[in-house]
C-alpha cells in the first residue's frame, strides 16, 4: 500500500507541474462556500469523504468534514492456499475487518491564488475531531486435524495457513461488530486546478493521526495499532455553492445591488 501511495504521489506532482498558460478572463467569485467529495489512498488503506467549506473572508474558510476509511495493519500480506479448490486468497492471522468513521472541524487558508486558466491555487488546512473504529470478526473455513472435518470458526492462534480454505461473506458477523472510539487530527495542502471558477478539482497530500482508547485487533499479534500516523493522497471534486455574490452574478444582477 505504501508503494502504491508514493507512485500515485509522484504522478500527481508531475500532473500539477505545468507552466502558466492562457490568461483567465472568467469573472472570479469572491464569496465561495464549497461542497466537495474526496477519494483517498492512505498508507494504511483507502477511503472517501465529504467536506463543506464556509466562507469567512477571501483567504479563510471554516471546514466541516466526514470520511470513511478502510484500516489495514502494516503487516498485512495476502497469500493463496493452493489446497483450496478456489485458490482462496487471504491475510493470514487477520482476526477482524476494520473501518473507521471520522467527523471533524477545522480551518482552511489560501496561500496562493490561481492567476490564469492553467495555474494552480494552493491551500493549507487543518482539522480535528472524533473517530470510531468498527471491528467486524472474520469467520474462516478451517480444517480440523482431530475430527478430519472443516468447520467455520474465528482465527485461532498458530493455526497452519494451509488449514484455512475459505471465509464467510463480509456480511457474516456484523451483529458481533465492536466499536472503539477515539480522536484524530489532520493537516495537508490542497492544489486546486479547475478550469472554471464554479467547479472544484484538486489534489491533496497530507498527514493524519488517529488515537483510540485501545488497540485495534486487526491481526493475531501483540503489536496491533492504537496510535496511527498516516500519510494520505486524495483527489477532491465538487462545486462552489451559490453564496450571496455568486447568486447575484448568476441572476445577472450587479454585485453592488
């Protein structure tokens, strides 16, 4: 996952490294309330989210954000059981599938303004809030050496990997799901490159930090994470909401009126 993160990061940097081009003559929107959606890859998984940015002044916005992330252990490695008829792929020792929901508030600052149609505006933001990790147990079809049969069960310590033949669908075990609360903080830079002032297209890169009240039991190991620093890279898209200035402009009314 980390290798994929860095590959995508360098591709994004290369995409944004273009020179100034055609002068932008579009009438700029000074009052910008923004709604956007993001798709992100993290060094420990991936996810998506929603953000609302409320105008304070030309340089600052308050932001509200909610996101969903699949959380993986840094030691996860998939393998194939060649003795399974379906060539079953699984993470040996994985006890729970984990995802989190996060809700945060923060501030966004515009550092550099976009001057022409092919240039990029740069923003810096930070936020923090609450998070909850959801741990859903995984049931495997395991060969029993004593009874010489296969039974559905949770992963047991030191079970030979070649004894694991299949696993239940994701929906199985939801009623046994556990929730671990925590807090998180997040900061990053956003590079906005939309061709029109009413749309939002940007690449973000940054770091987040999650802290839970106890370790998240992802693998059958004593080194499951409780405090989780993560690098992330995301693509965001959305639109500028019709605030006062934009609404007047859209209706053909002078902003002075």
